[in-house]
């Protein structure tokens, strides 16, 4: 009897579950397809060539703008075409900008593919985002340099992680110029998030300083002069530092202190608009035309950067250019006898033939710009020396 009862129970269960199992078997392939598609869609930024598109998107934009200019001047004379090209290039060049005042934002968000298992932006994803931010910054600041055939290799990047960025949240990478010497060019990128509405800074609160002078006066040994060396004095290395043989312990301590000095001395924990700084990255780069290193001061001045005008004078701009801009146009602008080829040759070494008293790029970046460059360079080179010394650690 027990066997018969058991069979009846099984038959009853089969009758009850058969429709459900049948429905599940019919819908499982469809559900699996939707699930796979959803996972694929959530990781869209990790698709093949997605990184390349984000990196080269600014290039596509500039190329489209240039093609548009040439389309509308297709039936004009050669001289008119050259003037139109020159006007377009000048319109996207930061003529009259102060080097340490220009900030280039790069807006993005933390996708699932960028996150770690804690639900935060993964440390490995900072470099991926920074690639796009640096490229965007380079094109915004140095369009003429790239048009002349230049490029900017990356030598090193140092990160200071302050606070995590939650998954699916939006943030900005704000990149600005940190300092430079005869070879190296340093940029500072801040990963920031805007505070929710109502959580802004208190009324009347003074904005934090973005740059602070170091505690000690810069020594002559640790600061590279803005003046470009003569033809026989140019070197592919920065000014050497005093010979020091650090220990593993001192290197570790010095590197940590240098990182804190850069983050505390050059940037604040909060932006003037109230945005919170989550991470600071210092990138060490240089400018090259072919295999020849170009002094950063020449590149900066050739792209319109300059000291501010005197007190009471109108700020420099494309309509009110700095004094050295006419000299740049004579080299790089076709309507006044220059060309990108001439600018390229100038950067490759013809600048060495300019007498020291006529080096317009040094005058363009003197005064307050030179003073701030020296102060910033003290903190940043402390970081570089600490990282170089870390090589002795086994």
C-alpha cells in the first residue's frame, strides 16, 4: 500500500509542477539572452575599442572642426583658405592664458567595469580615466604644438588616494599645469566630486587656496632656471641634484612626505566651488618633436601662455594678445609668412640661434609666472627625488 501511495504522490507532484517546468524550459533561453545582453550593456565601456574612442574623441572633434572650415572655404582662393585655417587655429589656442590658471575638466562616471568588489572606483581604473583626461588637456592647451608634429610621452605618474569614489557616481578630473623645468613638464590632475545640493560651503567662507608656497625657501641647487640654456649647454636631463645615498627607510619616509607636500602645498582638500578632492595625480611628461626634446617654456609661449598684464590693463586674450604673440605668428602663421613647418623646425633646434636677450618665450613666462613655477617645482621635485630613491629598495 505504501508503494501505491508513494506513486500517487509522485504523480500528483508531476501534475502540479509540469506546467511550471514547461514554462521554465520555454523561457530559460530567452531569460538567458536578456541576462547576457544586460551584463554586456552594463560593461559597455569595456567593449573593444571603447577606450580608444574615449581617448581619441577630442581628436575627432578637432578634425571635424577643421574639415568644416575647409568645406566652407572650398571654393575660395588659397590666401583666403590659409587665413581661415589660421583663424580657426587661433580660436582654439589659449592666447593670453596664465599657465597656472587654466584648468581643463574631464567629466565621467564610475561604471560597473570600473568598480572593485567594494563598490568603489578601482585603483586600476584611475590610470584608464587619466589617459583620457591628459589627452583632452593636451589638445586644449597645445593644439599648435601637435599641429607642428609634436607629441608628449609620459615618464611617470604618482597617485595620492584620499577618499574613495562610489560606484555609479559622477565625477570630474580637473587637470592643470603644476610646474616645469628645462626638460620635464608636470601636470596635476584632481579627481573631484561635486557636493549634493544643500551641502555646499557655508556662506561667507573664503575659498581655499589652490597653491601655497613651501615651508622652506628653494635653494639654487634644487631649482632650475627658466632661462633656456645656450646651444652648447642644453642637456636631455634635468638639473642634477646633490649626490645623496638614501637608505630604504629614509626613501620610504621621504616619498611619503613628498606626496603629502604636493597634495597639501599645491592643492586643497576642497575646490573653490565646494567640490571634494578624492584623489590627486601628478604626471611627469615632456615635449618632443621626433626624438628631440623641446623645452616646455618654448611650447607654452608658442601656444599663447603668458604672464598677466600690468595692473589696470585689460587681460590678455585673442583680441588683446600678449606682446610675444606677433613673434609666434611670424613663425607659425601662413598669412604672415610663417608655417607649421617653420614652427616644427624652430622647436627642433632653431630656437638655439636666438640671442639670449631676444628670447621672447622667457619674457612671456617671467615675473609672477616664474615665481610660482619655482615654488611649485620645489614640492614636485621632492616627490620625484623620493620615487627615484625608491629604486634602491630590494
